[in-house]
C-alpha cells in the first residue's frame, strides 16, 4: 500500500509526524510556506497542537483526514502545522489572537491569517460539518472583499501587540510588604475551602502558585494560607489526578474534586510537583508527601527517561482511540484480577460497578487505611500489605495493555525543571540517586543542546538538535544550575548559570524597559516580538529571569543584576494588583526581594554535609548557601570564615558566627518582614 506524505515527513516532532500522512498538504513553520502564500495570494491556516492532546486527535481524524475537506484546504489555503511545544512563541501569538476573537482558548488552535501571518479569524476545535463552511466563507471573503479582511487583520495584530508586553519602564516606587499581603488577600477570596486550589472546574495543579503561597505563609506566619496549601496537596495526591498505581500526576481534573482527570501526563507538571511535594515535606513532615515524591520520580524515570539520561515530554491521554483506557478499570476487571482482595481495594479506591469515566473506574482514595481496617475487622498492617499486593497486581496487568504514545521530544526548558526537581528532592531527602539523575540530565543538555559558543537549542529528537532556544530555556536552565550548585557546592554550576544569563542579556534583553523578550532575532516569521508576563502552569520566563538575577547578584556581588531585577518588579506592580493566580511567580520574586536573602556560609572539611544538613530543614524561602575556602572564586566568599562555624547574614545584617545549626535555624525563623498575620 502506497502512503503519500506531505511536507511534514522530514520532521522529528511526534505531533507533526502524526499529520504527515494526512491528505492535507501541511507545511512546517518556515519560509517556504510563507513564500508560497505570498506568491499565490492565499490565506494561511496555522493549526497548532501537541501530540498528547485529545481534541487534536479528534479533529485530525474528523477533518484533516477527510479527503473532501483536505482538497478544499489544499486548493485555497497554505496550511501550516505547528507543535506548540517546539514553538511556544508562535503558540503565544496566535493564542492571543484566538482569545481576542473568542474570549477563550485551547488546543487544537486553528488560526487563519493573511499571507504575511497577521491573524484574521480562528478558534479551537471545530466540528467537521462547520469546518468546511468556515473554510468556504473565509475564502469567499478573501476573494471578494480583501480590504475588509486586511482591516480585520491589522486590528487584531494591534491587539496582540498590546498584550504580554511592557512598553516602558515604571517609576521606582518603594516595594512594600503590603503589595503581597493585598495580593494574597484578594486571591484568597477564590480559594476552594472544600477541595483546595481555586473554586470551580477544571482544576489544574499550578504547583508554582502553591509554592508561592507556602513560602508566603511561612514568612508572613499566615496559618490560614498554609492550611489551604496543605488541603490542596492532600486532595491532589488522594484524587484521581494522581496515578495510584504507577505514580505521577495527570495534567488536570475536569471536575472540582480532583476526581476525573484529563489523562495526559506531562513532564513539566510532574517535575514541578516533585519540587513542590519535596518542599512541602520540609513544612509538614507528612510521610505521604515523601511517598508521592519517590513514586513520581520512579514514574518519570521509568516512563519518560531516555537511555542517555534526558526526559521525554509527555504521554498521550488516549490509547486504542479512547481517552484514559490505559489507566481505568471496570469493577469486573478489579474483581477478576484481585479475587478476595477486590472488596478491600474497591473500598479504599472507590471502585463501583458504574464507574465515573466511560463506565470504568478512576482510582482515588475514598477511604483511609484506618477506616478500611475498622470496617472489615482487619489490622492496619494487614490492610497495608494487601493493598500493596493488589496495586502490584493491577499495575502488572496494566503493563499488558496497549500503551499510550510517548512524545519523545526532549525539550530543554522542561528538562531544566526536572533537574531542579531532582536536585530539590536530593536536598530534602538526602537520596544520592536523585542528584546523580539530575547531573546526568544536565550533562546531556551540555553535550546535546549547548553549542561551543554557549548558546542553546530547544529540541533534541530522534538524534537531531533543532530550533534556537527561547528565553524560558535559558532562564529555566540557569535556575536549575543554581539548584545544582546549592546541592553540590560545585562552583562550576554557578559559573554556567551566569554564562547563560549573560547570553540571555545579549539575545533577549530590551534596554528600553529592562525586560526580556521571549524570542530572539533567530526566530523566523514572527509578526510581533512579545514578552512572557503572565504565568501558566509553568512560570513565566521573565519572572524566572528576575528571580535568577536576584540570586546571582548575591553570589557574584553584581549590583547591576540586582538593579535590573528590581526594575522588572517595578514594571510588574500593576499586573500584580490585578493578575490573581496568573502572576504567582512574579509574586514569588517580590517575596524574595521583600524578605531578603539568608546568606549562610560554612567552612571546613565537613562543610558540604554540615551545610546540606542545615538547609535540609530550613523553610525560609530565600536561602543563599555557600562554602568558604581559599580556592573559591565566588565573590560572595571573599571574606575569611573560621572552620567549623556558620556565618549568617540576612539583608544587610550579619550575625555572630556559631557552630550550632539549630541556632542558625532559629535566627532565620525569627526574621518576619510581614510580622504575624494571625
């Protein structure tokens, strides 16, 4: 059987390759498609998605595999397919356009543009009967009233140009704690007091926002906010959004109770949740948080790690054409597989005959070990052992099913989040394996995604390195190298973090505003150069840059870094006043700025274990640890420190040296720039 390919056949992205045999004559993003559109005076369809997107698959089957529809698309449009994970800049621009047009967004994202890329009309998923009508009506408008279509495009482009951008420097007014207390007070009105996170559905984990709230609660002594974070963490790890057999979290819950997930598993979610639950363990000493971290690391290593130490990007929601089929069980399957343990398992994990997703069960914790033991007249140890055996049986049975597809793209910024997560987990739990994995992934990036001149590429897939890196790649990687220094005290990692930051200044910095663009001049066919101001599930690259600059300014005693970071905060104050959850990372940077750094130094042969032992217990959100030695090249370590003593400086105040780690911890806990809120 002959298989015809379009222009996507030479791509490496699994998402683009899924469309390579469509009858639609897809082009990848690039000069060839735009040149063709201009030469033939055709509108462009820019269709954006990603490989694990359920509705992307649906539209591909319903419309893009339909020969009648494809013929019309090929005759009257130039059609471009984009993997949003490869080109976040393209996705950002056309998502802005769709949000202006429809007041909503999502994927698949389908945007019609002029031959120069300026948007005209678009939306997300379209049913097949409506899709052809839209194609015909837009083509008719372009043929009969091109001036009106151009006017619409110019107006939309103007709207896009005014979003996710800082146009000028803001005044440098004092940054006071009230900025954050007001921010959290306004946000708390949206807290869901029953299920955690924010009210309503769907519910996304938003790990960065929870980390900010946890750190704010610690510094401000706000027990209400701290309780809200714990409620959210508990509900997530006990809900269906967590994979109770294989570990790891799904992308989001479609309901407010964290019960039924959308079954994609993304590397960036799980990396950030490893960091979050590790840090939460320091606050709450909840052993289930430890288990969640270990199980999630086991998951990403088992199912997402490549043979050479990098991590793939995602696992599809669908298998065998059905969402969640790989992860769900009918009550009959549970009974047959578990036999006498089926009743106990069904009580704990809420399995019923009717199920909750396409007639099958999504596992969640619906009864505690103690409740189950009491109900069935068993000992707690017996329930624990039988549940463990039951989970193993179901997991092994799951291994015989047809797996969802894994997207084998290695994305630099997502791997950087994973390095940071593993380093954080090592610091908290002291498990050397976590640090070994983190360093191995960092070495992969250095070998495969970093050029000889220090610049980065974003994607490694199927043996090919592609696409110049974006700001998030530089910012996240520098952040991860700072985390590696703070877990190894190998100064090479800080040196690399500074090198990346300086390259980012060369490629992305806007001298007019002291902000950073998402794209560099190397990124092609972009109709407007935008910044990344708001946070999503992943923090904005601009905010991460600001956070890095504060930390690096301390290690390298670089006042200019600190001045740029401070100006960035001034530029963002207005967004903080009105941004809610979607500027959480900026709020975190404000917290670092207001709270001040706790610089902790130690010197001597046992400096590394002593310093790690101390920071393992610290919950203060802005700690800058370092080791003093005569060989150190760090400017922060220029003052001599006596062996065997901790030196602590907070802000501009340095306290007397002490050999007692608990005394250092107590001094830091007494730092309360917000006072006590409750």
